[in-house]
C-alpha cells in the first residue's frame, strides 16, 4: 500500500522543500497549493499523513478538518504533523486547539531538520499503515463472522427441518444447541444444561424402569469414551407429564487431531412404533394361539416348494414333527402325488393373478406313504418390512437365511370322514336302487318263470297222454329254454349293474344305455311308456362303467317315475364337443314327457337329501350322479318345462350328460374302506 503525505504550507517555499526532502527519503509526498486542493485530495483513496504549516490552521480549515475526522471509521485516525514557528509556543484559537487535542498531532519546529522530518513522517506512515492493517483485519473478521452467522443460520435451518431431534454439547457437556424437533418430541424447550451432572434435568427411564442418571445419558458416555454408541431406547417424561419411547444415538465431535470437542445425539420418536409393536405382538400371540389350536390344518410356504410352518393339526395329520419342518425336511413335492400337477398349477396361476386360490380337493401323501383326501385353499401373504417374519411366525431356512420370496398360506380340511360318509351314502343309494329295481326285476323274472312253469306242465301232461306228440313236447321245451335264457340275461345285467369297477375301461355308450334300458323293460310296458332309442355314432370312452350305469339307472328311473300315466322316453347317444373349449366326447340325452319341474325345484335337484318323492326317495340319486359325472370331467345339465292344470302345451324334462373322450377320474373310496 502506497500512502501519500499531503503537505500544505501556503506561504513561501516550505511545501516545495518538504516534498523534495521526503521524496529523497523514498516517501511519496504531494504538495497542496490551497485549502480546497488539500480537501479534494482527501477522497475515497487511502488517506496518508497530513503535514500542515501552523499558519494554515485557520478556523475555516479547522472546521472542515474536524468534519473529515468525524466521519472516519473507528479504526481510522489520520496522523497529523504541524510545522511550528521557531522559538515560540503555538498560539491558536480555542476551536483549533480542541481539534488538535483530539488528533494528538506531532509538532515539527522550524527550521526543518531533514533527518528529523523524514523520521517523523516515516513513523506517521507506518502508524497509518498499521491502521489500515487493523482495518483489513477487522473487515476480514467481520466477513468471517458474517459467514459464520450465515452458516449457523443455515445449520439451524437444516437442523430445525430434520425429522429427528438433534442436541449438541461441548467437551464439558454443556448443551449448546437443539433443534425444533427436540421441542416437538419432548414437549418442552431445549434445556441448556451447563454440565454432565445437569443432564439429569432431562427426565428419562431405562426399559427396566430405573431413572437415567446424568452420566448414563449417551452424550456423557460418548464424551468419556470418544466412540459412537449404537441406538438405545428410553422412556422419556415429556413436558406435559406424559411418557413416550424415544431412541437416542450419540457420536463424538472430533477435532482434526482426534481430540473430542463435543458430542451430538439424534433423538427419534418411536412411541407409536413401540405401541404398534406391542399391539402386533399381542395380535400375533392371538393369531399363533388360534392357528396352533385350530382344527383346520395350516401350512405356510413359498412358490418354490419350501415349507416354513405347519400347525399341530396338520403335523399330526401327516405324521411329521415341528423339527422336520424347521430343518427344511418337508417340501411340497413330498406331500403332493404327481397326478395333481394340473390342479396345483391352476391354483398357482390363481395365486399369481388374484392372490387367492379357490378351494379344491386333492390328496396329500402322509409321512408313512398313505394318501389323505383334503380340501384346500390358499392365499398370498403380503410380507412385512421384516421379511423374516409373517404374522408372528418365523420364516427362516435351515441355514438361517430369511426367505424373502412371496409366502403363501394354505388352509386344509381333512376329508377322510367326509369321503367315507359320501361312500356310505353312495352305497346306500346303490342299495336303494336295488330296492327300486327289485320290483321291475321281479316282474321281468316272474313272467318268464311263470311261462316256463306252464310250458313244463304242458310238456309233462302231453307225455302222460297215450299217443303223445313229441314234436309238441319238443316245441314247448324249446320255448321254456328261451324263457330261461331271458332269466339268465336279466340276472347277468343285474349283476353287471352292481359290479364295482376297479379300473377304467373303454366302453361303448350304446352298450351302457341298452344294458340300463333292459332292466326297465317291464316297467316301461306296465307304465305304457313308449321308448324312443336313437344312436348317432357315439365313440367309445374311457370310464368306470359301474359308475356311469348308476347315473343312467337314476336318470331313467326318475323319468319313468315322472310319467305315471304314460308318455314317451327318449334315449339318445351321440358324438359331441363342448362349444366353449372344443373338448371332444359323447353325449347321452334322457328326455321324458312327464309333469316337469318348476324353477324352485329345478334349482335344488342336485342338492344332497333334497327329494320331491317323500318317503319314496332319499334325495341322493342326482347328487351322487352329478359327483360321478364331474369326477369324469364331464357335465350334467337339465332343463324342464311344466304345464299349468288343464292348459295346453308340452311338459317334460331333459337331462344332458357329457363325458370327455379321454378324461379318467381317480377311483372312488371303496365301501370296503368304511369302518
């Protein structure tokens, strides 16, 4: 910085001489010719020392110089040097003396001594430069303080907008800062504790109920150890007297030389989380108790075949232990027979599409190998934030790793008793069918037996007569033999009807229908029912013959019962194809011209134990027939028309039975398995 010395000596050559001497001393000096020139030189540029002759100190100059000094900043005190007359004291007006007293000028007596002049001016320049250095230091300090204030405001704004509370302390434990979240969480202002001991002003309790002492708070422990602490939970007493769970995580504030200069603690409000966790634990406990004591089997697994949980009911049913499941020794593939792959795949597709698999029947293989019929449904369980736990049940693999894939819950009902009951009902219906057929069969057998008896009597009587006619006897015996053949055929058809099929066979639909009709020949004639038989090229189907005969017997018997006063019975066999799926197969149509069924009856005819025959029916025939058809993969449909009393128009019922060409059901539970 170059500071010019302004020299103002309005008389003589003093100004010129002084400037010359100062320049010789390597000082920058400028002479001012008059007062306006001097004042004009004192602009915004750095102002150097002023060297003024005594005679220039007029009241006007003093006033303007005083104004200049008055506007100087606190750090600025421009040095003033005055050249006095030799040999006498300075005699100035009072206003000028007051000004000089305020500025503490340096007096240089004439005549001017060069060394003294240069030394005094150099000292003044150095002093003025120090003032500017002080100014620069003050400006730098003010800038730093302003920057620090801005940074503090920014930091405070950041802290105040954090979702967690932040508290800072210095190395002595004095609380120096806290954000708004602290006040929101604790419901009181930040307490400016002066020491670690004063931290007890913050009232908190350990999870076991003990009061937290000042030195136990995370801030105090971090200051002592110099290391960060993991989060810890405390029950804090808030300003309104309530208590809430908070989580504190503290860390030291380290200087560049690793010296601890303070500590910071982050405060999280976890009260709602704690209460939710407690409620969840209670809910999970109730859920666990529920499924552990449920009479329904419950299984939890994943889409990849792993099983993570079975409740006691299912474990007992299948013969496994809890440890078998926990050790990963049980998988879906161990439980499911291969024949159910299509059903299971359909269930998986439902789960992926909707999250729910509709209930369906299948079998599980128990540990000892025997098959257990079950009704099962499944649903996808949404995983929680902690994928290792669902509804309170640990879901970890044998290696301890958590299974994060979608979990499914399967609910299973043991159908063994139900299947046995159904088998018993089916058997009872067969017995009932035998009873219903007994009358028809007795008529069918009694008629030829009566004819045989008469023919044998005639033959015997003819042989006893003299001159008997052997040709007549032979003719009567041949007629008797034909009737015996008819009896044999009736017996054979009856036995065939009741013989249980143990495996599927290829059967001709026409043969099945004709064998069923044969047993009702007598009833049809006695009831004055016209039989219309239509055969339209039905192809063989793979089926359980005895089951389909039972269905046909039921449909034909019901049709005959509906035509008490006669009518027409149509039996048609034909090739067919389902129009929705294009599945090929055969169709058997049983149509009658009986009284028909109203809509309310039609809606319930396939319900178990629903009958319109009073004591003459048990309501199982159509229910069992529908089950047999569906287990063959087929369909049994019905339509019916009724006629009001004395009203014209047709009436009757049509049953349509469709059986796929290549679908074979699993065998029914044998009645031999019944207890």
